[in-house]
C-alpha cells in the first residue's frame, strides 16, 4: 500500500507494509485501515512529538526515514520519503562567533560554504552583549532616570550594533526600535529601582533579537534569502522560571509547524534567536539559562527531526579540559550524549547543561565545531560510541561549591532519614550535585547555579541547615570544588588508582568521592585552592602520559 500526504506542507510519500507475512495474515481490513490512519497521523507527528504520541496511542519507533507503528494486535512498517528540499540541519553560532562585523561576515561565508545544506540558523547575542545588558540593568537600578543614557554599557551596546550594521551595509532601521525600547526599559528599571528576574530576561532578550535581525538582513543583502524569527513568537513555550526556564513539550510541534509551513510557502533560511522562550503562564519573555542557545539549537533539531545539529564555538570541539585552566587541552573526537550531558552539567562551559536532552530524545547527532578553524574535525556527539579503548574523556572543574555533611541523630530509621533529607531539598527547590551516603550519614554538594543572588545563597543555606538540624548534625563547608572525571567508568578501578596516586603525590586530601549511576562520571571534591593544580596533574597523567614528571603508569 502506498500513499502520499502532506506533512506540515511537505509533500511526502509513505508506504505501509505489514511487518511480516504472519502479521499480514493476521491484519483484518479494518486493522489495516487503523494502521494506515495511525501511520498517517504518525507521519504527521513524525519529527515532532514521537514520545507524546507513543505514550497516548501505541509504540512508534523511528529509524531514519522508516518507522514501526505497533499497536495492540496491529503493526505496520512505514517508510517515509523525505522531500529533498526540506530543512536539513541546525547551525548554532554563539557570541564568540559573532563578536564583530568581520566575524559575522565569516559566519555568513561559512554557511554559504555548505551549498547542499538547508540549515536553520540559531544565533546568540553578539560577543559579550548579554553580560553588558545585565550590567546596564544593574547600573540602572541605582543611577537615576536622567542618567540612564550615560550608562557606559548602554553606549557600548548601541555603538557595537550600529557600527556592525553600518559595516555590513545593513540598514540600521532593523534594530533602531529595539535600541529605543532598550533605553526605555532601562529608564523603567531606574524608576522602579529594581531588576526582577522577569525584567532581567526581557532585558537580555534584546541581545539575541538584535543579532538575528542584523544577520538576517546581511544574508539578504548577500542574496541569500533569510527570515528572522524571535523564538518566543514561534512556539518556544517554557516554564515561568525566569533566568532558568525549561522548554515544555508543546514547543516541538509548534516550532516544527511554524518553520515548515513558512519554509514550504516561501523558502528562506530561518535565523532564530537562541536562549529565549515565552513563559506559558506569564506569556513574558523567558531565558533558558546562560549559554541557552545550545539548547535552542538542539530543541529545533528535535522538533524538525533534522539530520544533524552543529554548534559552532571558538574552540576545536569539546576539549579534554577547560583551556582556560590548562592551555594544553586537546579536542575529544567522539562523545556520547551521556558523556556530553555529564560534562556540561558538571561545569564545562562549552555546552549548556540541558542541551543534550532534546538531541538524545530525537537521536540527532551533535557536532561541536570551531568557527575560527572550520577545517578542524571537532567533536561528534552521538547515542553510543566504541568504548572498548576509552578510559578518560575529559576532566571538568566546578568551583565554589558548598558541601554539607549530614549525620543522622537516629530519630528516623535509615530509610526515613534519606527520604526526609531529600524532601527538604526538594521543598526548598535546591539542586544537589554529588551525593555519597552511608546508613546514617549523607555528604552532598549543592548546585551554585540554582542559587541565584548572593543574599539568597546565605538565606537559603541558613534555612536548609535549620531544617536539617531537626533530624541531624550538620556541617556546612564552603569553598570546595568538584573535579569530575568523565569517561568509561567500567574502568573505574584503573581511573581511581591513577587519580589517587596523582592526588596522593600532590598531598591533596579528597573530601568526597561519588560515582554516578550514569556510569560516565566519577566526582571528587577537594578544596578550591587545590583544585586547579589537581586538574593540571590529572590531565598530564591521563592525556600526556609521556610526561616523565609524574610516575603514574601507562594510560590507555
Ligand atoms: N571542556 C571544554 N571544552 C571546550 N571548551 C571549554 C571546555 N571547558 C570550558 N570551555 C570554554 O567554553 C568556551 C566555548 O563555549 P562558549 O563561550 O559558550 O561558546 P559560544 O559563546 O560560542 O557558545 C571555550 O572558549 C572555552 O573557553
Ligand atoms: N547570549 C546568551 C545565550 C548564549 O547561548 O550565549 P553563548 O552561545 O554565547 O554562550 C548568554 O550569553 O548566555
């Protein structure tokens, strides 16, 4: 059986074939028609909301352009022939790739160097614009309304964007209204003398709104048809957690529909603001947490079921450690989604902590590339990779964490104790990173990114301790660092033996150790002031084994 249908305006053909002859015989005409209609709907859902669909109706498993539709007593194998002119990949460029008109030219040239791709482009704000906007907001709180136009950061932002537009030959009118609105907003902040998380999100959104408008206009002047989109206008629906919102499931079909519909009716490269969304209750602009454009890119990749998600940075891929800590770090060619997620979650600035989730759900490869060195092969992140030779992949350092040692006063049984401790954190909305437990004690670290302002940190910590002290003796220690060893934890004995030998030689006392269930991460907690030298020594031992200085045996 073959049929043709329009999926979000894309003409696609599909055929439905019973999975094997036995099932063919067992399929009654009405069952086949059910499978046909399910498959038709599934094709419409294809590349949008697989998981939601499968939960409601039946199991749908997808492999490239084929998928199985499996219901109770009914099944079909559906082939989906993609239209060759569909959107093909996402290319995300961060602030470091868009720092000046010269960089924007290079990025446009880079995009045009892939004539066979029909990419969706996701952009961050230019250079350090987001930081400058936040600083401008903070200054506005105390500078008085009449002084707003003299805020240095505002002048910097205006100058950067107007100069960039002029240098690219783009009409400044594409951003003029935004620059005026930005100044008005800062005056509002000055008048109210406060900068709420909600206002902060609206404030920083000007960065992405302006960079995408300039870029789209520039592409059009170069003869490449491009269309600008504000993510909050095309279906990026999020929670209302300002400054750190989560993308909601409704985003995927909405974004797919909007981008495909526009593409079909009038093809133009979509240029989408990274980092931004719209709160589902407030309808206000939200942001996805710092570095959130990576997440925008992977969400679009999943929504459209694209072939690949590329994130273009200013480094040759994900490196063996933060190059700011150790300049001799080198690129890691392959990573799994789990490794990349763990690495990002434990503090590697290179990827947003949540960005691997949509890519993993859509099983879409993520490639981390260098926009300054496009020929470097970068890092390819996929569902699985050959781990047979892998030992350590990367070392990540997260500074300034707080640890809590919680020892039960035995008022509760061991089960009740653990449950109570974690319910206290859940009630206070505080994330825990690393945990080590015994029957009567727990040591854990608290995620600093969830504790937004300084005042709140102390207030929240006091509150946590107060609650915990009802059931335990609590020891709070600040100024700690987590060193995460990301890699093949199947070889944890080798990793730990080597790591402890290095740290022992340095005379460093490891205060906590934890191996997560993810099987890709071993975390060690040490003092802040020892952390950097530990990372350097571990890097030398695991990745530069020919260095004679450390007697640490053979690396793999
Ligand atoms: N393990 C790591 N691998 C690569 N880069 C890292 C790592 N840890 C930290 N970084 C930092 O992350 C930066 C790239 O991320 P980011 O600034 O978010 O780029 P962009 O703004 O282009 O998205 C690099 O310049 C590097 O300094
Ligand atoms: N501009 C935002 C979002 C972002 O993703 O930026 P970048 O891609 O430059 O890290 C930020 O600075 O957080």
